[in-house]
């Protein structure tokens, strides 16, 4: 009996790792502003055999650049993964003052959980430079998963545009086509650096936008996180505390669960079948009076074309037809939330 069970476990493990082994695990760089849900996203990525997480590059957003770097280092240390490079990057958004979000993420950005000091050291390179170097060293192999403001990624593109065709794909947590979370129109990561976001969306690489539209549908509840208590360990204990803090916060606002914004971006990078993501052209509004930071998506794939006509009763434009608009992003519009949440919960437990 025992032999059969052992055989089954070995077979299952083999299956899991075989999936990752076809072509090897995918090389991933996570650009992050850690951040509670960033922490959950990072731990999901580290617990996924399909991924070979090469680096965390830190961007200011939820917390300052310095606090974010400290948090990233403590997290890789907690996970016993000093092999992952951790580098600081930009100190502030391109053209505006930084807005930090301790209000949502706790004083230290990590739900006020004091992780032990890191035994890992930071990489001396500047985050955008590290991205550039790694992309050139691994052409067509790097998946970028930015889960904070897009400042570092924009700086990397501006410094070396030749990286764009060499990146395998970019899966972003950011934006929304159905209204914002910082205000009526803008999502936080895009609102924190709209100019950077516009550079990244227009770069011309395969980009998937995992926005609020789907993040708001993936609510992690108390029921989900009970499993972490049954399988204690440094990472699942940390995840329990972070999730408990976030769910508590959601409860104050009348919700029963916390949206898994950043972890879902990692989830979609792991398994694109979790979402429906039609191709659209997305621009980032950088000037609007009410809409700065909005991701403006063309859902019909076309713009009307107007031509000026001279009529006796006055000149006016007349619609002549439609001009096709080329998509630049896959925009997630639907998600299999429960499948993703199960994936998250089981992987955090090392299953
Ligand atoms: C995004 O903003 C941050 O607060 C979260 O970490 C996430 O990346 C959600 O709007
Ligand atoms: Ca984030």
C-alpha cells in the first residue's frame, strides 16, 4: 500500500516538474514595489516550478525605494533564495512626486510583519541596468512581470530600446478599462507614473495587462487561508499574516476577501488560460483633467476617420469610414478566479 502511495506521489511530482522541464523553467524578472500583494506574488512565483526567478528589481510605489529594497531582500532571505538577484532602481516616478501607500500595505509595506534581517545582499547594479544586462544575456527568454509603477521598465527601454524585441513577454499588473482604484479613472500602478506606463505600453513587445478588471474578481478569503495554518513554515506563516491583514482591511470596507492584484499577474504569466484577454490598443492618458493615468483601451479595434468638407452652410467634418487600430496589448477581461485562488493556496503550501 505504502509502495503504491509513494509511487503515486513520485509520479505526480514528476508530472509537475516535467511540465517545467519542457524547455526548462522560464526565466523571469519581477519588477516590484513590495508591498503586501507584491509579497504574495513573489512567493507564488518562487513556489512555481515553471519559473526560474532570476531577479527582483525594486521600484518605488507602495513604499519608498529604500523600504522596498529592504522588503525584497528580507523576502528572498525568508524563502532561502539568496541566489535571486535583488537590485534597487528608480528613486521616484519620471515626472511627478511619489505617492506611497502605507495606508493600504502597513507602515513597512509588509502588513507590519517584521521579517528577520536579510542574510542576502543587494546586487550593486541599478535595476534598469540589470534588466538590460539580463535581457541581452538571455535573448528571447526573459519574461518581465512588473507589478508596481512602470518607472524601471520605462527607464530600461529609454536607455536601451534594443531590449524590446529580445524580451519574451511582459505581463503587467496595472490599469483598468472599467474605472480606477485611486480615483474614478486610474489604477494605482499606472497613476503613480503615467508617462512611464505610456512608454511601456507603446514599446511594441508582447504585453498582457492584468488590471483591476480581473484583479477585483479574485478575492482571497479567510476560508482560503486556513490551509496555511495547517502547513506551517516560514513562508506560509508570513503569507497567513499578510493575507490576514489584507482581509481584515477589506472587511472594514464591507468586503469578505482581498483582491489578488499582483499574484494574479504572476498567475497569468504561469497559465494564460486563467483569463480571457482580447487584443486591444491601449494608450495611457497623461494629461486629462479627470483621467491622468487611465489606461484607455480601444475595444473595437478602429477609430472613425473624419474628412473636412466645405458646405454652403459651413465647413464641417464628415465621417468617411473606419481606420483600423493595431492592438498593442492583451487586456484581461475575465478570469477563472477560483482556479487561480486554488493554485495560489496550494503552491504557497509547496504543493
Ligand atoms: C496595485 O497597486 C499596489 O497597491 C498593489 O501592490 C498593486 O500592484 C493595485 O492597484
Ligand atoms: Ca505592487
